[in-house]
C-alpha cells in the first residue's frame, strides 16, 4: 500500500471533530487533575528513592555503612548535584536492575525545576509519571478508535482510563510504569494495523516496520518486563496467522502475504536486536538480592492459590477500589460490600457487551485480538509464577503489561451496551434517551471516579512501607538520643531507612524530641554474624542514655553486653517495618 494512503487510514482516527476533541480534553483534564491531586500525600518508599537518587546522577554507595551516621549524611544522595546523563546511566547500571530510558528522562525533567538547596522535590519526581499517565488517556482513545474503528469505543476507553484507580496508583509513583504503558499502547496499535493488513492481504510499508521496531526497542529500554508485552503479541499474531492460513478465505494475493511475512521477520529480528543489546548490561548489573522478594517456590497447601487471588485483586482495582485499607473496620466492611455488589451488577453487563461484540464482523476481530493478548499475558505470568517460582502476581504494578488492552475491552463492551440500549428505545429525541443510553456507563465511571479519589487520598493502594506511621511513634516514645539500626544488603534497605529520614526531615520545622542517628550494618551472605558484631561495636561508641530502634534487623540480636534491655511497652504495627525498641543506660 502506498505510504500516503496508510498514513491517512491510521491517522484519520485522530482527526477529532470539535465535539470529540472537547470530550477527550475533558477526560484528559479529569485524569491529570486526579493524578496530580495530593501528589505528595504519601511518603516515598524504597523504589521511589531509587528513582530520585539515580535520576539525580547520585549513588547509594555514598552512604557510609557499619557506623553511626547523622540524618543529613543518610540523605546525602537525595541532594541535587551537577551530575549529567553519564552519571545517571553509570550509577543505575552498576547498582540496579533497570534500563536507563526513564531515569534519563526524569533527570532532564528534574533539571527544569532547580531546588532551593535542600533535598530533591518529591512533587517534581512524581509529576513526570503523573503527566505521562494523563497522556495515556488520549493515547488509549487512539487505540480504541483504530482497533474498533469507532470513536465511541475510544471515548469510553479514554473515560475509563481517566478514572482507573490502578492507573492513578501507577501515575502517582515516581517510577517508570506510565512511560511503559505509553509504549504498550503504541505497540498494540502497530499490532492491530499489522493484523488488519494480513486480513486485507495488503503489504506493510517499510516505514511502518521501522516504527514498530523503534517502539518495541524503546519499550524494552523503559522496563524489561515490556518483553512480556512483545511475547504476548507474538503469541496472538502466530495464532491469528495460523487460523487465517488454515481456515481463512481463499488467498488471492500471495505476494503480499510473502511480503508481510518478511516484514514480520524483520520486525522480530529488529526487536530482538533492540532487546538483546541490554542483555550484557543486565547480566553485568543483575543483582539477585534485589528480586528476592518476588521469589516464592516453597508453597504449601492453600498457598498455591495465593497468586490467583493476588491477580484477581489487581484486576478488580482496574475499575474499582474503595477504602478497604483503612483501620476503621466498619468502613472496610461497608467498602467491601459495596464493591461486591458493584461487580455482581457490572460483570454481567461487561460480559454481555463482549459477547455482543463477538457476534459482529466489525468488532469480532479486535475483541479476539486484544482479548487473546490479555489471555496470553496472563498465561505468561502464571507460567513463570508456578513453573519457575517467581511470583509476578505479588507486584500489582507489573500488570501494566496488559492494562491498556483491558481498558479498551471495557470501552468496547460499554459501547455495545450503549448501542443495545439505543436499539430498544423508541423515542429518538430529548435528554431522557441520552441519560438512558449511558446510564450503566455513568454508574461504572462514577465508581471509578470515587475509587480514584480513594487512591489520591491514600485510602487505597497505600505504600508498602509506612514511615509516616513509625516516625511519630519514635518521636512520641523516645525522649533521649535515638539510634535506628538495620541490616543492609542492597540499596533497598538504604531506601527503607531513607523513608524514616524523609519523615524526620518533614518534621524538622516542628519540635523534635529525639535526635536520630542511623546505622546500616552490612550483612554478608558468608558471615551472618557481622551485623551483630557491628551493632555491638557501634553501641559502645554512642553517647548514653540511648534508645535503640532495631528496624528490619535481620540478624541475631545480642545487646545485653551493652547494657541495653528490651522495652516492655506495647507498640503499634506498622506496614513494612518490623521493629523493636531497646533502652540503653
């Protein structure tokens, strides 16, 4: 097909009518407002500290180990410097397991907002993924329009993306997931266009293949798990091609089929080259201790079902999440009941819409394509989880791999519901018909909006670590000097303690009763007693009286020789921090 005609066919869906443009703008405004709402409310956690440190071109290795350090020394890696992109890439690849694309972009973004000489701004660090998350709203509109050739599907998908609590959760973290989502959407657009060319026996132009390779390569450079998106696309493409070759219509243009086969081989080879270029880098920098939390091969009994329930919980939050993580039990129970009632009502509607789409020639192919992509992604996730003992379902954020496809399918289902209601209504004019047609959509969208507010106000998708709860306990209990000690393996543990330091900094303007010192006692896999010895030596040098707070201290505790005794005071549970208090006279 000539270059001009293909461009017209692809981009004609983006030529918005005034009404379409205004409506997409409304969804974008709502989406970016929700994503920027209370952006600094939640305390940063260890993964976000990785982003902030590496994006500044700094290193965690500047934090001293095995000796007591002051708060300012602990937080030194968060102080902006004049480091450049080279330092960003160098420290990231030598200390972490992630590709550098997002971190370089975050570095350039943060350079636009010079600080006041203090720590890096959390709002600035989180605003980039928030904006990228908002950009996914018009992007998902484009995917819906191209896949289903329907502006209605695009609009409904954009509306659901704007208020998805899962989307808000990813967008309010200073991480690379929203950038990866944009590449997932772009790659799915390429997949849809490619399959349509196979169906219509038309050749893919060279520029399109190059664009697809570039998108896939950049996707891998943003997150290695983007490879799951590519594998799922490959599985769907092979299945579709096999079905067409065996059961499809009689072929009239074998030349285009051969040309398309060459194009797909070229895209596959180019994508492999774009991905394999990171393999030596990944092998050199890979640290298995950074991924220990996701490994789970010792399941017993009902634990084999845990990944399934974890996956279902993540799927639910793509549409609904009420305050089920608060401490007030009546609110938790009420929220749970409302969510159950909502899904008992909504799932039949969505299921009916998908079934209706499968009966129509115009919508059957995109539903099978995107639905097959989602199922292929789930197959990969559960295969790795159960076959290799690497539980990908423990990290809800990894569902970014197929999240956009789910939202488009929801939009397509709701579009069929609207069309079905329209065919049943006899009255053709007036506002009543408009409200009736979109009633189910209004309810589902409103639930999403309330759920988005739940995430924004920290009532749902709370952080894994809650230093904002532990620091007030330390401030209230300790009136003397404070030493906070932890065992150290990687920069993950440094980030855990930085979370406490961040909260101490936040309270710096108020009256602080405790003067915190910090100890990161390095734990060697060959000698597990080193942290215990380091702690004893440190206690012998710090002034007394002293309150010793052992936080996530994974080693033998022997402090009696240093005149330290365990506190008998009952202390509250805090997510992410297993802690004990000792009083040292």
